[in-house]
C-alpha cells in the first residue's frame, strides 16, 4: 500500500520534480551501497586481523612448548621472522 501511495505521489509531480525525485533516489541508493561495501570491507579486515592475532597466539604457545621457529612457521602459516 505504501509503495502504491508513493507511486501515485510521483505520478502527480511535474517533469522537473520527477527528475529531482529520481535523482535523489539514485543518490540514496548509492549511499546505501557505499555503506554496505564499507561494512563488508571492515568485516573482512577485522577477520583478517583476528586470524593473524590467533596465529601469533598459537605461535607463542608452540614456542613455549619448545618447537623450532621453522616448525611453528609451518604450523601457523606465519613467516619465521615474525615468530618471537
């Protein structure tokens, strides 16, 4: 029902008003798309940072257990120079 009312309002607009209305709708859609994309990028970045932090925590534990840096790198996927 709301969509129908919206369409009726748009049909009652002048050509200039319709153009402005559709321009505003496109801008609104673009803004929403940008927000969604930014949120997705943020989630991916956060997950990557979390995975790296987890790998480093595991590397510390493996080092305490006496494994060599080469073994730790192989187990965690971290480069040997990042294992401290």
